[in-house]
C-alpha cells in the first residue's frame, strides 16, 4: 500500500505513518485518543496513555512514545525525567480509527512504581513465556555483531556454520538420550541447549526465526 493512502476500516491493520493522521478520529471534546502500549517483544500490556494529534505526530517523528498529559496539559515523552523511554516499534489504529495500539521497546521500568508494567509484575502469560525465544534470538544477533570477549556465541559463530550445525546434531542426540532415560530436569536442560543452538544456526544462515514459525503455521492451516 502507498504511504499516502488514507486510513480506512479496511486499512486499520496497517502500521500508521505520518500521512495517516488525517484519517484518524480525534472527535471527542479533548481531541484525545486512548493509546494502549504493549511490549514489542512479548506482547505484554505495559500501560494506557492518551495521545492527541500532536503527540501521535511527535511519536512517529521521534520514534519514541509521546503522550498528551491530561494533568500537565502538554505533550509528555515517556521517560523524559527518568530516562526510561519507550522506543517506538509501530503504532496501529483499531477498526473504528479512535483507539491506538502502540508497540514499543521499554528502556527500563514502565511504571513510576518501578514495575515493568503499570498493571503490576504479574505472572507471565504462556504467550509472554514463548516470546522469550524472540528476545534470545535478538541477543544472539547482538553477540554475533559485537563479538564481545568471552562470549560463547561469538566463539561458536567464529568457527563457522558447519561447526554450529554439528553442535545442533550433538544437542539433538543429548535431548533424545535424556528423553529416553534421563530425569525431567535433564530433559529440560538439554532441550534448552538444543533450542539455543538451533537459533544460532538460523542466524548464521541468515534465516529469521519467523520463517520457522510461518512454516509451522502453514502446516497447521493445511491440516484437514
């Protein structure tokens, strides 16, 4: 879709750009729209704020989340005093164009009480637990790029794709052995090792984790 296409109900699922502001409904008296912020990696709900047209424009321009503070009656960039900013990933509008879903990477606690979420540090949902694989994948990518001294990932990658593939084979065998006769703790530990090395192999081959997830989804959708 072109960036200059007006946002309508059918386009409500697309990522917002500056050109989309005129297609949104800021029709309430205060000109404010609720903005739900979720973690870009885990999908966890972090907070609820409000944006007017200027706050949304500032968020898209700065690539940091900016709200309109109802108490201060001015624009307020999250973290402007604490340093715990929200790095913007994307913003989407709902089907009625009068509410926003903001995806962001928090740089520290989100709540002024020191918790990761304004809804408290509740137990992680199953979806958030699985989302750690994406976080681990990102960390592996950072280690590959920076090659910090003492990093096992950096040392392994330096030995090439064949060695990484060999490690995947070795870890797969250890998972099988633990599954056949080991304890639950041994199986969990070996499975964790295998998942880690598979992520490294995908990175070395330049393949995103999403390719594997898409393949699993396609297989699931094809089932009768």
